[in-house]
């Protein structure tokens, strides 16, 4: 069940663990979501068989995978439910029309509102990245504890597997040996970097000399979907003409993070993953959104230096330090390196099939293709 481009990235990582089995036929469907209108085209470009939602909810399947929550009660299959970002770090916010502020808002994705329907726990397997999530689940939705399985974080494991290809990624992004790559990352919403500091990218582009730096912008797919691809590119036209690397939101952002020397980010997952693999991180002011105390995002927010957009950028980049990668990793995943094996075991258990052979090693993420990564003007 592919709800958004962001959830697609997680699903395509995980489905790879079983789709080579000749006993398994994988089909996709686009689940109900505000930001789902690019998903079918993305899946078809990958050669996936995509069933219309109305057909998918009429049929029965042996297993369903989802990394978001829309329409889950309508699917007839044992369900494995995952997060599509860095763990369960967000807390539930009031609705779009406001509401009373909660003293201790529940952790999003570990709450009964999303996990239970009609008195029934929706997930046959709730894949968690950390043991601490179990503690939250026992408090917020104890009836779902029986279905929980701690598997670690497959996204982090692929990042680690990709680090040896760093020079290949940098070459593909046209970052030469004399240049440093600065990645500016924004999650979506008004409190994301792009929503709160829309003038930051022009500032970064104007202050960093082109002969010594390249800049890439990683905008959450929902930013593109909420505003429209044409509009986002129009807003960033001057930056693109000045050399901004602007990948299509369907591309694998992890290549840029591995290639990066510095990451300027917000409270989103990309910032936490960047810190976990040892990238220097600068956090934007006002980015300390409501997060769970044990989340990797909270650890980064408490430890990373805060960028002052009104002061010179270069000295701040030079003074930035790596933010405790071992500690961030420990907050991110309780099973580093094991997510593929544990998720594969879980899927075969739900499929009621004998797990075949040995699981292959985790693959690094693809080397960027220039036609899908707008690389901007290269300064010689």
C-alpha cells in the first residue's frame, strides 16, 4: 500500500527482501492520502504492477505492507505496518482547525487512533526500530504490543552500506575533490525549513563560493506535492541557475547525504540520518518541534549547533562539529545491520512460507543519474 512517495521509498527497500521468490507475486496499490497523486506514475516507472484502489480493497492477499495509515481497515490481508521515516519521533498535533493543547500528546504511529479500528488491532506485525517504542506502545496502545516486533531501521542500514560508494556519488553529482557539498534538507509543513525559512537557499547560494562549494536541496516529497513541481522549480529558479543541485523527489536522497560534507536541516528524518553517519549538522532555529524525548531527532536538536541565518554562513560551517553519531545511531535503531534479516523473517512468517536460502547483503543505494538529478551549472 503505497500512500506517498516517502512511503514508497521505504516499501521498495523492504519488498526487495521477498519479491525475488518465485512463490511470491507482488502488486502495488495507491492508498488514500492527500499527497498520493504522483505515486502511481512513480511505481509504473519502476515497472511495478499497480492495482486500482477499488480493486485492491475487494480482493484478498496473503500479506499487505504499509508505511502510512490511510485506508488500512479496508485491506483484506495480514498487515505488516512500518514507519516511513526515522522511527516514531513525532507527537500527534491538533487537527487542521486547532483544538485544545495536550499536556502530553501521544506519539504518532504508536497511538490507538492509528493502530486500532472497530476494536481490532490492524497490524499483524508492527515493525519497530527500537525497544523504547515498545514502552510507548505499552502505555498508549497495550493491545498492539503482541503484534510488535523490533526490527531496526532498514533505511539506516542501507545508508551504512552506501558509505563505501561516497566518491562515486560525489563524482555523479559533479562535486570535485576541491569542493565541499552542503546539503540543505527540509521536511514538509509550516515548521519545516522550506516553510519557515524560504529565503535560506538563496542565502546559502549567495554566500558560499562556487569554486569551493556545491549545494544540494533535499525537499520532502510532500513539499513538491503540496505546491506543485512547477511552482517549486519556479521559486528556486535563481538558485538552480546559480548551480543548485535539485533532485527530483522520487530519487533516492541517501546518495546526497552520503556524499555530503555538511547538512543544514530541520527536525525531519534526513537530519537525524545524516548525523548518524557522521555528517556535520547545523540546525535551523525554531526547528525544535514537539518530539519524543528518546527520538534521534530530539538528540540532534539538543546537541547540534544552531545556524543563525542572519550571520555569515561560512564561519558557522567551519565551526560545526559531528553530532555524536554513535549516540544518534543508538537512538535510531536497536538492531543496526539486522533490519533486512528481521523484516524478511517477519514477512515469511506472515506469508506462512519457509524462508528460502540465505538473505543477501544489503545493497547500497543507486548512483545518481544526471537526467533525474538537476545538477545546475558547474563552476570551473
